[in-house]
C-alpha cells in the first residue's frame, strides 16, 4: 500500500504539523507493515512556475485546442504530477495555517494539479465533477490560535471568533477533484501559553494516532 505525504511546513524539526503527521504515520505503519510513504516536501521541491505556458495549456484543454510545443512540455509535467497522485492508495497532508489559509507552497502545488481532464471535469449537465478516486485523505493541521466558528472546538481557550479558510477551502478544492473522504486533525492554539497549547497538542497527537489505526482498514480489505 502506497501513500503520498505532502509536507507543507518549512519548520521541520520544530514543526507542530509535521510532528502530528509523524504520529499519524507511525500508527499507520503499525497497522499496515508494508506501507510505503512517498514524501513530497513542498519546501525542498522546486515546483515549476505556473507561467503562461501552463496557463495557456490549461485554457486550450478547456477549449479543446491543440498545444504548442512549450505548452505540451508544460502540460506533460502536470500530467506526471497528477499520475503520481492517481497511483497512490491514500493521501496525507500536514500543514500550518498561514494568514487564515494554507501556505503558498501548497496553493502553488494545488494550482498545478487542479487541472481539467486530469483531476476534474465539467459538463453542462453535471457541472464540475472530480476525476480523482475518492481515496482516504488525512489532513494534519496546526494553527497558532483556536477557531470556534466551525463548531470544532468549544474549549475555554476558544476565545477567537475569526473565521478560518483552511478547512472550507481544502474541503472545496479537494472535493472538487473527487476527494471527499477527508479526515482533519487540528492542533489549535499552538502559539498560546503552554498550559493551553500542550494539552491541545497532546489531544491532537492522540487523535492522529487513532486515525492512523483506523483509516486504512477498509482500503486494505477492499
Ligand atoms: C507566516 C505565518 C502566518 C501565520 N498565520 C496564522 C493564522 O492566520 N492563524 C493562526 O492561528 N496561526 C497562524 N500562524 C501560526 C501557525 O499556524 C502555528 O504556529 C502553527 O502551529 C505552525 O505550524 P508548524 O509548526 O507545523 O509550521 C502563522 C504562522 C506563520 C509563520
């Protein structure tokens, strides 16, 4: 069984979200001994700029027009990236919240892979539909503050009333590509004083561990 793990924090050793992912992957490995994890570290990978050739290639696909040589080269890189995704049995994403949303490296990656005919389709009758198979996806998120508006946290520390755009955005964009079997673990309030941050982190670690134990059961037997 093969997973793709997208790592989106540059903090590495000190990263809260990466430590959650490590917990999740360790318990997944205990459950699935032959687990292969293909890590895509978005901070060491040089993603291609989404320049005019990528854009024109995308518009030409939508309009059913042939690609120029440069566009075909750009498109073949996108096809290689989406093929890599399609081969996996499941996905793991660890990320910090940045400015109420996702880090720009992850947005860059999504802009490259969210492509007509590869990860989504459109018809007048159906509207948008996903082309990725709905494989289990674990999302390990950390944020400095606590967000209560989506009802996910009712702790005393949940004093913030700000909205956050990580979960709604990922649900929408991944859902549009066909991934709806999403499982979030959120270590919220990591930048609060330790008396708030530490218990929240321990609880998120526990949730990550439990998720790793259960998430792949169905995938293995099916
Ligand atoms: C550039 C930047 C922007 C951030 N923006 C937010 C934010 O909007 N909301 C929030 O709760 N925390 C924010 N934080 C705090 C991080 O989400 C928090 O420290 C998180 O635990 C870091 O995860 P990591 O250790 O995996 O990188 C921000 C941190 C950085 C570096």
